[in-house]
């Protein structure tokens, strides 16, 4: 598995002065997506809806609204 491409604008394009340590979204070679975000598992796990859960190997990651909205046009329909 490898990173195929960035989805959305780079951190620098979204206004990051250093262009690093910012949320990011990548499409992987197997069609999955990788997210760089802030781990908020401890804060949000107790607030998940009753029909949602996470596996022991999963974390709840938060990205900014701008990161996702700027990626919308790059996300394939199928």
C-alpha cells in the first residue's frame, strides 16, 4: 500500500505558515483513504451514537472543516 495522491488542498494552500503538522487527506493505492488529524478518541468515544463503535486498533481523528470541504471536489463519486 502506498500514497497515490493528496485529496484537497495542501496545508500551505490552506494557510499553514509552516506547511507542516496540519490535517491532510490522502488516497491510497488500494482505494482507501488515510487521514492525518488530531487524535480525539478519549474526548469523543463516549459521545458516539449507540449504533457506532470503534475497534481496538481504530482511533477517532478530527480534521478541520476547511480540510474536508477543500477535499470535496477531489473525492471520487465511486
